[in-house]
């Protein structure tokens, strides 16, 4: 069978499945509660795989694994391991159960609502709402860019066509089904990702360019020694550590990741979900970064045309993979990307409808109409993300701006509000604004071209924690708007 036909058949089967899930659950998300938190009855497997598929998209597989592998060689695998240990295991241990209990007790459906409830500030809710909606857009756009680069190389179709197809797929899933549909789709997509990554690791290692695990590791180690990557020190070491910290701890403050804890059924499911999420992350992230770490075995010292965003797509194209597996890999990347896009879009748009529109201009709107409004906003968000994706910013930088600004603003006040009664409104405001400015100003000053986005993201999270503590202590006993 023709290669292109085989690949398109595999993608077609996936597309039919996604459409079926959306239609099946289209009647189960008619009100806002079911559309956003699904009745708070999700089990461990569904919650954990939904968390993982929202975490790891084509941005990780294409942008981060390729760019990090090119810059740091085998050291980049540490980023994947860090994502599993800090971004999944520790995140679930520290955040999942407390977030689940608090949001259930106060009937909270979004991060802005959490801040308003905890700090008694409607202004804080509005600030969080605007930041989340605006700065999740570049993250969404980076997912488009990651997926289109691999589709354009392997399928040979125009990048614009790729982006339009992905936009339609994610929009249909959300508009038809909402939270429950995305959870059910993520459950199956999670298994597709695990199977696909496992097969991909094996076949890339066995490719002529790598020549087996022992030979590949030996050749990469020799390359790293001859190019001052062993040991890694100075600015490259700082950049690697910043990437590891941002992609691991940055998820702690991302509303679309925190949102996964809201709907977990009970504490037992949290414990099971912690294990499942960690194993998933170790396989998918560790495997993804390992594949990217071998990029120099395919291209030597010459960066291929298209830059870092095309490293992994070209590796897959040159590795001589079976046609059926290439189709599965594309479905893997599409699955990961649609899951992430759905989570981002649902979070951003439900936040606007619940926390901005309803409290200000549509106070009497009922739950069914609010869910309908959220669906419309999802379409708008997808369209805006498509246009931002055409901006010539590399994937890694585009994502780091989004993560740095959002997590820099919200991680500290969110985490401290769960564990420290001493944080007050003034401290939370100081942490939010300080973290926001630390990440936002360097990006704006550079015209959104600085390669140091991960470093500024880490600084933003650290400064935000310091400000929350210091200002809360200085203003203890007082509340300010």
C-alpha cells in the first residue's frame, strides 16, 4: 500500500474516533458544571492520563526535545526525568488532594474563582481571568507550530492546511462535548501516546543513523566530548537547569493543569492517579527527550533547514520507519496536541464566561446559556491561536513566555493558599504582580525574541514566592483591595 495512503488511513480512523466521542458526550455537557468539571466523578486512570496528555504535546516532542537535544545532547534527558519526578509525582503529591478538597468544598470551577474565594477580591479574579485568557493563547499557538512542522515534513502538505485541520479537530471535540468528552478522549489518547513512544524509541535506536543503543550512546558521548558538552557548564548549564525547572514546576501554576484535580472522585483515586501520572510522564517525556538527544547523529554539526523546530520531524522522516508506524506516530502527535489544545481552550474560555462575562455583564444568565457562550468562546480562541501561530517565534520561546507569565503570576499564591494561612490579599497581589512583570517585561522588551524565556520564568516564580511571604508578613492583620 502507498505510504501516504497508509498514513492517511490511520489518521482517518483517529479522526472518526474523536468525532464519535464528541457526539456521544454532546448531551452530557449542557450545563456549566458538567461542561467544566464533569460532576467531579473522574477516576484515577482518566484523571492521570488527561493530566499527562495536557502536559505533553507536540511542543514537547518537537520543540523542546529537538531544541534541547541539539543544545545539550544526552543531558536533555534530565529534563524528561525532571518532568516525571517534579512535574508529575511531586505535583500530584503536593497539590492534587488539597486542590480537590478545597474546590469541592467551595464549589470552585476555575483558578480565578479560587483566588476570589481565598482572598475575598473580585479584582483579583478579574486580573487572573485576563492573564489566563491572553497568555494561554501563545501556548496554544506553540502547539499548532509543533504539530504543523512534523505534518509538513512527513505528509508534505502545507503548514496552513495542517493548522486549520488541527483547529477544526480540537474545536469540534470541545464544542460538542466539553470536559467529559476531553477526559474520555484523553484516556484513549494516553494509551496511544504510550504505545507510540515505546515503538518510536525502539525503532529510532535501531535506525542506521543510531545503530543500536550501545553504539548510539557511545557516539553521542564522543560528540559531546568533542563539542564541550561534557561536562556541561556555564551558560548552557544554566539554560538546561532553567528549562528543567520551568517545564517541571511551571505546570504547578498552569490553570489547565490544576483544573485536572477538580474533578477527581476521591482521595483513593488521587493516590492511584499519582502513580499512573508519574509512570506516563517518565515514559512519554523521558522517551521524547531521549529521541531528541540523538539529533546530532542524524545531522552532525549542520542545523537542518527550518531550524530547531524541524529537527525531530526530519529525524522521523530519515529513520526509515514502517509506514504504519509513521501513521501511528502522527496520530500520537495529533492526539497529544489536540488534548493539550482542548485543555488550554476549555480553561481559558470557561474562565472568561464564568469569571468575566457572568459577574459583570450577564449576571442573570443561566447555566445552559453560559455553557453555550463558552462553546462560542472556544471557537474564537481557536481562531485567534491560529493567527498567533503564524508569528515567526520558535516553539520553545513561544511556550516559555506563556508558562513564565502565567506560572510566575499564580503558582506562589495558589500553592501558599493551600498550605499557609498567613498569606493575605496584599501578599497575594504582590506575588502575582511581581511574578507577572518579571516574566512579561523581558519578553516585551525583546520583541518576544529572547531565548532566555525559561530563565525569566524561573526568576518570576522565585520572586513571586518571596513577595508573597514578605508582603504578607509586613501587612499581617490587614487586607487591601
